[in-house]
C-alpha cells in the first residue's frame, strides 16, 4: 500500500503532508503554517500502562534473525494479556543504525528490516482492535548524517537545507583549525565534526552520525509538525519524544566547563531558552489529534519539569527523568558503585512528592538504554522474588507505568566473554578508557554490570532453539538462561515474575486508590525496606481507602513495623509475591511484620464513612 493511500483514508485534507522526504524538493520547503484544527480531547493516559518495544530484539516474524513488525503482530495478544493499555515503539524508521534507530534517515517510512508501512498499519489497526494505544518515538534533536536534509545541507550555505543544522566556522590557532567551542559529545569525542565539503563544523551532541537539528529555524519546526501529522493521520496515538529538553541551544554556544567532559556543554543545550516556545508549537499540533506526549528529559530538575508538565499550560503530558536509573552508579551506568536502596528511595521521593497534585509522572525501571533491573536493584540469587518485588515497588506508585520488553520475564544481564562481542559504543569506549591496568576479566565485569546491550538481547519466548525469538540466526546473542527465563515456562508458573507483573497491573487498573490516590513514604531511612502508602478519599461518600506497599530489599528475612495508625489486623493482604493468585483466593496470608527475602506485601485498609 502506498503511503498516501493509508493516510488519506483518515484525513483527506492533509494531502500536502504526504510528500516523501526521501529526496528533498529542489524548491525551498514551505514555511506556511498548515491548517490547524481545534483541539481534540485526549484519552486518559493516567489510568493506563505502556509496554516498550525495541523491535530488533522483540520477535522475528520472517526468520532473518531480526525482530520485526510481523513478529510484533503475532505477539499483540500476549501484550494485551499482560494488562497494559498501550505500546511505545522505539524507532522503527529507516536508519543506518549508528545508534540503533535513534539516527533517522527517513521520518516517514519503516526500516526495511522491520517491514513496510502497510505492515505497520496492520499492527496499528490490530492493536486498536485490542484496545491498545500506540506511541511512536519522535527523535528530533538530531537526524542521521545520511538523512537527505543533511546531505543537502553539506552542499553549501545557500541551499534550502543549509540552515537545518547547527553549522559554525572553525576557529584558527595559527594554521590549525579548531572546533567552534570546547563541548564534548555524550557518545564519542568532541561534539563538533568538520565537513570538508561545506568548510564548516557541525554540532553533534551525540554520535558523529547524529547531527543536531537547528530548531531555531522555523522551517525545521514546520518539518517536525509535518512528521507528527503524518503519523497522527495514520492513526498513531502519541509520541515519546527523545531527549526533548536538548532541542533548544543557547545561540552563542559558549564554552562549557565540567569535570565530566561528556556533559561540559550541558548547561547550554539542556532546557534551552526557546524550549517551552517550541514545545508549545508541537503541542498545538498534537492536541489537534488528542495525542499524548511523553518527553525524555535527562538531568532535569522537578522545578524545570513542572514548567513542561504542570497545570493546564503543560506542553508535555509526562516526563521521563533519569534519577531512578542512577541508584547503583554515578551519572552513568559506566561509573558503577553498587546498589543503594536509599539512593533509589531518594529519587522516588523527589519525583513523587515533587509532582504530587501538580503533574503526572511516568514510572519506569528499565528501558533500552539501561542494563536489566533484576541485576541492578534486585538479586540474581533471589531472581524470582526480587524480580517480582521490583514490579510492585514501582507499578503501584502514583503515575503511568512503563514496562520494557523482557522486564516482565525478569530477563537478566548477559555476560559476553570478549569486548568485541558487544555492540554498545559507550561500553567499548568505557572499556578502552577506564581501569586499563585491571585484568581483562575485571574490566569485562564492569561492562557486564553497565552495558545497555543487556537490554538488547532477544526476548525469551520459549525454551526452544534461540528462545523462540527466531527460526534463523539471531542478530545478537541470546541469554543462555532462556531455559527457565522465558514466557512459555513462566506462564505456567503461578509464582513467576511474568504472572506477578500481570497481577500488579491488574490490581492497579481496578483500584481508584492506586490510580489516583496520594503518595506517602514511610521509614525513609531504612536501607532494607521501601514502604509507601496510597490513600484515596471518596469525597461524596466520605469513605477512605489506604493501600500500604512494603518491599524488602534484603536477602534475609527482615522485620518491619507498620506505621502509626495502621493495624494489620484490620487490613487485608491483597498482593504478595510469595503467594499465588490461587493461594490468595484460598485465604493464604503472610505474616505481617516479617518479610521473606525480597518479599513484597500489599495491604489494604478501608475506613467506612461515619453515619
Ligand atoms: Ca525479521
């Protein structure tokens, strides 16, 4: 099916958007504002939960060893059965894969490895039939250097695309060319690359193959809106917006300073001067369709976050922060210091209290950029208990939970025996930069705990060949523990991590207290117990419900005391990772005040209204 056919079935008046960007027009792109429509009501993302697909490793439907949209189509029922309400796709667009899809060379098509637009439309329609929303990744801080805009932009200073990127003249020290400022990129070396053809440097905050777009150019912003419309016309329900708080740079691009070189320019490209204004423009487009927008915003404070997600003038619906990802490391997983529960609780506290009553939160513990959470915050020796406890630990907080593929199975980090077997550029850089005097084994151990490649091993569906991921040769190593960590085996085990995820999502979905109640943390100083309350008062009837979530991060039995005002004899245990759903129904209960290793107990208390 042609692109135009698919899109026009939903919005025939948008024909002007359908031009493919495969070859840029010779004439200047139009800056005329496209006809805007009145805002449409958004769907209720607050009561939903989402499942993130990193397609390359999700499920291979055609046997070439690479996950694809055919595989996704086959697994939609599985996703629905988890109890989630939507899917967020990491980029599925054409890309040279310098950063696995986060370097886009065509915003209006599907990567041939993953299928076609027609197949995407099938997935989208089937997902909608099942009641699942679909969010795409919008990556607009940068494109691939193979994007036609960039290829044109390199040709000189006077073509329609010349100001699409951030170009600067070199500085000279004698005869030596120097980059325009001292910024480092987050991925590799300096943030500037010299282009011979144009005789200038271009800025890349990430990899060399990811030139930053010049969002100060109104034409670029019109392109963004046009890309949004393209997918929204197709029926997509919203976007997760990649490093969205980096898109506005301080125009002078001053020199930076920092003891961590990779972020020395951060103050000048993070939360920049025109960010709100640009987000406001994109918001208008999104709201014409009632689309939801989730922004990824590294290193943002609560106060700044509230300017984007707070109140009626919000320009994003939720925000993905990074604080909860750093409980075992300093600023990046590659500077590992071991897990500290108090650090994790501090991050939870900061965002839960910071946004309470003001804004909505995106809850997550895993995504495609981080190692597996069971290894990080749980305990492999208590794999099942800790993997399931971690589910309740974050899903029952206030906000919309996101699960990353395989997280619901308790998938673990992979340990490869040579650095050459890893794909992760950051891991290779870290391996070749730090602790060079250590033994190879010791250096590899550091990579095992830190690499995001662990999130990118094929999803383990069965205990058959290649974990059921493909009938061919998988593009990346399958974790050998698929014999017992796999969906098929776990579906049959009432106490599996998979079944526990389903129970948590189901419990949340049917509880007003868990959906909308307030959040309060108890015993903040404990380094073994994480305890929090959700409380909901029915304003009309005056009844009140409290749910107390008590998580153990101890590998031995650990005692706890319920907070003042709680009497466990009046409460009901409603969820426990040591008791199956059947056991629960049969009245099996846990010992209040004692937690087995990595046990989570969830208690419900109801106060009837006084008459
Ligand atoms: Ca495939």
